[in-house]
């Protein structure tokens, strides 16, 4: 089922991102727990879609409208992950 994520999903999303981060290449900066929790919380309040399979989150996708550092033209950045 595809649904909007809620604040109750924060810890499960945090753990999924933590696993994903642990599988990245060496030299990746470490996770700051407080900063990651704040970022997830902010994203949840703006709108995050999750893929819920039998009550467990199997993936997620979110987007944000922003601009490149060299331009005033807006673009959409989409970020997703699946386990």
C-alpha cells in the first residue's frame, strides 16, 4: 500500500536510512543522530510517501522544490529508497 508517512514512522525511516548509510562507500561523513531525526521530522511534516507492505515500510519517496546554487530557476529534487 502507498500512503503518506506519519510521525509514528520516524523511527522506522531513521533505521532504514541508517542501514542505507552503513552500506555506502568509505569516507562518507558520519550520521549526526539529532540532525537526521530533525531532517526526517521536517520532511514528514511536508509530506513523505511510503510503501507499506504488511505494516512494514519497504521504501519511501519525497521531493523538494529548490534551485541549483548557480541558478534562480526552480527544479524538483526527488529522493527515494527501498529495502
